[in-house]
């Protein structure tokens, strides 16, 4: 058969295939990388009770703007922070309901970035320190009534996704 003639080349290709990559060339999915910002939503009047936002959309100020979340009903979200600069602006949009119109609130998240080396396969992850989250009053599109009534920063360092970093009361 003709396959026997190519046996040395096939054996060499298989050997190179299995020895070419080492285990540390692949980032283990269980290794924590750059964390997302966790925001929970709670009732303004009963501050311990979670309260869902109906039709929530989140748009990030990436260039161009990115629709991060699109019309979900939820009481918590996980959204990315920009790793190239020390701030991220978000449009938090509450969809129109039978009794309300669509309301957009614009918030600016500021932080200090700290890059931490993980390993050769995973490279670096970014930790965000001195987290601040405030309404961007300079945004000209933010003239309507606000659906966000209060904010509480639970953690000023975003280094994991185990707990809420920010609570929004509405």
C-alpha cells in the first residue's frame, strides 16, 4: 500500500503535534482573569430587597459605542470595564412600560488600573482600584428624569466577581 511509504512522515507529524504545545500554552478556564463589574439593583424604599429593572439596556462608551446588554429584566448585571483607560461611561436605559417612557441615565465609572501577571498562557489580568461611580451631569442627553434614585459602592476594588461592587436603588 502507498500508506506504508509515508509512515515515517505520518509518525513525525503526530510526534510534532503532541510535543509542540505544552500544558502552560493554554489558559485554563478556571484561572481568574480580568473581572467584570457586578451591579445589583434594589428597591429604593426597601433597601434590602432586590428589585428587577424591566427592559434594562446598557451601552458602553467604547469606540464605537457597544450595546453590552439589550432589554433584559434582571436584578443584577456583570459588565466589562475598559482596560486601556481609567474610566468607562455607561448609558443605563430603562425601557418604556405601560406607565412610563424610556429613561436613559448616563454614569461615569472611574478607577485606577493595575495589571497583574498571571502566567505565560493567560498573560495579564487587570484589577480596578479606587472605583467611583457617578452620574455624568455633563452629558447633554441626560436631561430627562432619572430612574436611578441612589447608588452605593460596596467595594472600591474590582478584583473578582464573587460579590456586588455597586448597588443601584430605583
